[in-house]
C-alpha cells in the first residue's frame, strides 16, 4: 500500500510519515514547515508543491496510491479572521482539487484532518460527534465545509469512503527528538509558547476568570504520537466505513494552569507567565467524548499529560 499525505511535512503529517508502515508520498508547499525532510524522513518521497489538481494528478499517475491522508491547509484562527478569503480559497479549493483528482484516478479512500473547532463554543463538553457543528471563525468554517464536501462525495461516488478525524489539541513530539511542533514564524498555540517561556519569552495566559476550578480554560490535549497512530488505525479500517467522523483526544480536560504545573514538574523547569485578557472566541471548556473511536476500533491513547509535557520539552530544549 502507498499513501499520499498532503501537508505531510507539518507537525502531525511528519509524525504519521515517520511511523507509517506503508510507503509514503508527501505533497507539501512548506508554507508552514521548515523540516529538513531529507534527513528526518528519508524514506518518504516528497514533492514541494502546492496542492493543485495538476500536481496531484502527476503523483497519482506515477505512484500506485491507495489512500490519501489530507492534512494540508492554513490553520491559524487569527489569520483566518484577518484574511477570510485566503482561508476559503486556500483550504477549500485545494481540497476540492484533491478530491477531483482522486475521483479521476479512482482513488477511493480518504482520511481528513478536521478539528474540535467544528463544535463551536456553545456545545457542552464532553463533545460528541453527533453534536451540531457551528462555525465561530473562517478557519473553523473551512473545516465544516470540507467535512460536508467529503461526505457528499461518499454519498455520490459508490466506492468512495472517508473518515474525518476531529483533532483536539495535539502536543508532544516523537521521543527520538527528531520531529516536533515548530511552525514558521511565531507560534500561536499554547505548548510551543510554554516551551519558549522557559527561554525567557513570557507567556500570557489568556484569562483567569473562566468558570473553571482555577479560572483558566480547560482543553483536551493529545500526544501527537497517539494522534498519528489513530490515523494508522483508520487506514486499516477504512474498508468497513462509508463515511464517519471521530473525535481524537484524551477525553479529559486540563486547565492552562494545570498544564503549566505538569510541564514544570515533568521537566524541572520554570514557566514564565502572566495573566492577560481573555482571547476572543475561546471556549471556557472543551474536551472530547472519545468513546466512539474507542468502541469502534478498540483503541485508546497511551500517553498521559506528563509524557506529553516531557516529550514537548525534550524535543525543543536542544533546538
Ligand atoms: C486552537 C483553535 C483550534 C485549532 C487549534 C490547533 C480556537 C478557538 N481554536 O485551539 O481550532 O484546531 O488551535 O491549531 O482558536 N492560551 C494561552 N496563551 C497563549 C495561547 C493559548 O493562555 O498564548 C490558552 C488558550 O486560551 C486555550 C489554550 O491555551 O485555552 C489552548 O490554546 P491553543 O493552543 O491556541 O489551542 P485552542 O485555542 O484550544
């Protein structure tokens, strides 16, 4: 089996590529990755190109691709509010072109990287896959639209099947330290900012007056190795699925302050932080009901918060 991973040089894609048993082909324009892929992913065939119909067709012509894992896309909530059209045009058009190429070449299996953001901020945690989706920013809206488009394809093309994985917050890194969460430019997500704060760039904790035990937001973080493995489980099981959505998270919330404390204890370092204003659009509490994935595939994440913090730090402390 050969799989195509779009956006395969990013944080999640690189971990999937590293642990996949299948031959991996990657298309990635490196817009948000500076991975030295020749060194870090020596077994993958990599095409540094935009996700466009003609580029994908060229790959499908030359490789016997069986399944596509579609991760490519812009992912900053903030940027999507500043430049919504860039998000709609980039994320949606590239997905449609990918699907058109898949249909043309009769490649019928797809795993799509969706996000917990599709639940919006009105649903009550634990969040279940059958809850109504709600867009609260253009980035989240692109995820909802792409899920819908994929579902339409599954309904209309008889052999086409797909899974949308709704990721909660991936953190951590491969334990050999070769891969990690290093976006281009300034990171925006919590864990890389916690790491940076140890080196002196003070972290602002957004809000300490939320209705939670310590006043900071509750999130559901998952080790990126668990998340990568969840894709491989789906790969094995796509034959028995037409279309479905699954949450991938740890299934329990941890507050920003608790995560900071866990990080400090696991790594014996000091996180430099101060409290700031709430960030617009943040839900107070967001964590997954993970029973659907667990029951369907008999699989649960292995890593706890301590190991997530340890691996996030060991990957970054030397870089
Ligand atoms: C965000 C996006 C989500 C996206 C995910 C991964 C929203 C509403 N959701 O999730 O769609 O899939 O990133 O890219 O934006 N925090 C701080 N200080 C910081 C940064 C974060 O206190 O400098 C807090 C946030 O308030 C939040 C938690 O840390 O409570 C996690 O934030 P973040 O890593 O940005 O992820 P989410 O906002 O949960």
